[in-house]
């Protein structure tokens, strides 16, 4: 029964990991930028959910509807005003720039919210369901379903909408897309905005499950790294596969050799994957 | 030796005179200045010369600090402990480099970033050896008094800086430096004409880790207490990059000046805005990258190029 519980936990956590990583993967794939603010966006989203619930009693499910547009605008503006100026610069420059932005945002959050850990507790609590001996809390289950839904929405946007096809086109070949009349700078900004919106929504969902503190942003960012590399860059299905694989490995690793080594295991796996199979599990360049 | 490398060594020599003028505060600042200089010059070997965006500085800094810390705890003399930290960092970086440096661009950046994470977690969990999250107390090596101690550690760190600067000058003038420049410009072509790029890159990575590890060891002995979140701080990886960007990538003199300028800014910010110092550092990084992407050294050539027009 322990095995079944570990498996279910991994599936539930894996979908959340995928949700954390998918915006990061989109930005990396389309803009060719490693977006180090991603972790802080997630934490900011969690604070948004917490603040809305504490002060206005807006349930986190509705907070998703507020977080998505707000973070989209935030991401769009950051890309247009700051990141776009160095978008063609080498990795080092873009990476260091997003690190600087992350320092600013994270410091601002520590300043306003303090580094204390907070928890969004729903009243009344939602309880948990148990099937045979496997127990899953309901709020966690709903968060997982929402994470899957968000992932599905992104997939549909990329697949069905004109702007989504343009994003894919830019990822496949920037210059050819420009020749076909795609406004590449605007697509960059939209992709970054989408990435930020997904991070904000992921943060809202995280607020339901994990404690909230500015200090947790690097942990989220680390998860996004590993999931992207495991699953393969830039594909929605890859992020899902990577997320579930990471959660499985962490779950099994924790059960076998103790939870203290789970992070080491996942990062060691990251390095092995980078060397052996840098395109990831499902990676095919530019395919969606 | 080029003129700028000569100025580099002269600048390092001038720093040695610091204890004659300053008190304990100046000594502390001087020791940190030397440490930052070591980190930035070392990073420049792999980041500036070979063009690989390495974020592994903190990993080797922490590794060196813990190697030396554990050895000092077992009663090994400081010189041996620091040498061991440097040597072990060199060997480890060469080995890891042979595997990691096959990656390019973003993938290498992520791999080197996660190296910090792996090392930190390993140290965190090896509680028997390193004390884990409780940190590691390092015994005092001398009983000569506070000022004598401070002067001593300043000169040890300065000696390492001198070593690093000499290494950089030697590398820049050698076949290795030429090979690294080839790799930066076009690695595939360098490989085609028979350059053993894997070997060159690994040695460069090893050299860039060697003095960083040793500096970590001296740092551990100097502050007497280290813990994983302190020495494996990702900021130790980012600061050298910012320093190099301030000074101008690739030029050792620019990088060293960048390190000192950065330290000056950091001191001012720390002293005045303790609550928001990392935010101010972030603003500094953003402004620097947007408005002065080629560093201070580019200002000089820009001014020089500008002058004849006025004549």
C-alpha cells in the first residue's frame, strides 16, 4: 500500500511541478532566456492568493482569475521595458539581468512581507478522500486538477490560437517568422507575459499546499530547472512528463534513502541528463 | 607581457602596502578586496577567455572552504590545508569540467548553477564530517592578537591574489590562452584544426577553480565559522560576473578594477541601506547591463576614440 501512496503522491505533486516549470520552459524556448525571476513570480502569486483570502475572503480558485491577467501585464511590461533591450545579447548577459531583477523583486517581498513563513489555511478545511488505504487531501487534489487545466489551456493557446502559432513559429525560426510578417518583439513580450501568468497561477496553487515565504523562491526555480531538463525544453507534454518523473524520483528516493537526499538526487539526475540526453525525455527541437 | 598585464601586477603590488596606512577596518576591507579579486580573475579564465558562462564559482569556494575547514579541525597546518583545498578543487574541477564542458550556452549555465545545489546538499547531509546545517567551527590557528591575525590573513589572501594574477598573466601569454580565445570565437573550428578543446577547457575550468578553492580555505580559517548556506551562496557565483561586467569581459586588469569598484559600491550600499541592500545590488546589475554592457574599460577606448575628433 505504501507503494500506491508514493505513486499517487508523485502524480499529484508531478502535475504541480509541471505547472511550475511550464512558464519557465516557454520563456526559455521562445526567448532563449533563462528566466531567473520565475521563482519569485511564483512566490508573489502565492502572496497574492494569501492576501486576497486574508483580507477579502476571495477563495484561491477565484484568485487564479485575478492572478493570470495581473501577472501577464507585469511580465509583458518587464519584457518590453527591460529585457527586450538585451534580448540578442549572449546568455551571460540575459541570465545576469534576470538575476538582478530577481534580487529586486525578492528583496521587495522580504521588505514588505518579512521572511516569516505563512500558510493559507482554508476555513473550513476541505478534508481528504481515501480510496482503500491511499489518502489524498481534497485541496491538493483540486490544485492538481487546476494545474492540469492550466497546462491544457496553454497547450490549446499554442495549438489553436493565431498568437499561439506565431509563438511556435518564432521558437522554430526567429528570422523566418519575421519574414512571414510576425511581429517578433510583440511575440516575445506575449510569451514572457504568458510565462509570468503561469508562474503567478502556479503560485496561487502552491499557496494552498506549501508554506509561503520569499526564501522559497530558489527552491521553485530549482524544480523548474530540473523539470525542463528532464522533460525536454519547450513542449507542454515534456514538462508534464518531466514533472511526474521528478516527483516519482523524489518520492521513491525519499522512501528508500531518506528525504534529506531527495534534492541531491534530483540535481544529480539533472546533471546526468544534461550530459547524456540534453534534449530531455520527449524533446524534439521546436516541435509542439 | 602587455602593458595592461603589467599594470595589473603593479596594482596588486600596490595593495600590499595597505596595512601601513589603515586600521582594522581597512584590513578587513583589503582582505575582502583580495578575495573578490581572486574570484573575479579566476572566473575570467573560463568566463572571459573561453566564453563559457560558468556559475560554479560558489561551488568551488564552498568546497575549498569545507576541505580546509575539516582539515584545520583535524590539526593540519594552515598552509597544508589551503594547498589541499586548492589542489582538490583543481582536480575536482578538471574531472567535472571534462563532463560538463561538453554542454554549451544555457545548458552549461544551468549545470554549473546546479553544481552549487548538489555540493550544498551533500555538505548539509554529511553531518558527521561537516556538521551539516549546524555549520563548522574552525579552531584559531594563532594566539598573536587581533591585529596581528588580521594582518596575517590579509597577507595570505594577498599572496593568493598575487598567485591568481600571475596565473592569469601566464595563461594569457601561453598556448593555453591562445587556445581558449580560439574556443571562444569558434569552438568547432578550433576542434577541426586539431586543438584538443576538451583538454583545454577542462584545464581552464580547473585553473579557475583552483584559486577560488584556496581562497575559500583562507576565508574559512579567517572567519572561524562556516555553514553551507554561507559559503555555498549563489551570490559568490554572481558577484564575480558582475565585477567582470563592470570592468569589461576578458581583460584581467578591467576585471580586477571591476572587483574593487564593486566592493566600493557594496560597502556604500551595505552601510546605508542594510534592509534593501540586495535590491540595490539588483538595480545596479540591471542599470549596468542596460547602459554599460561592455564595462568601464570600454569607456576609456570610447573617450580615446572621441578625442581626435575634437582636435
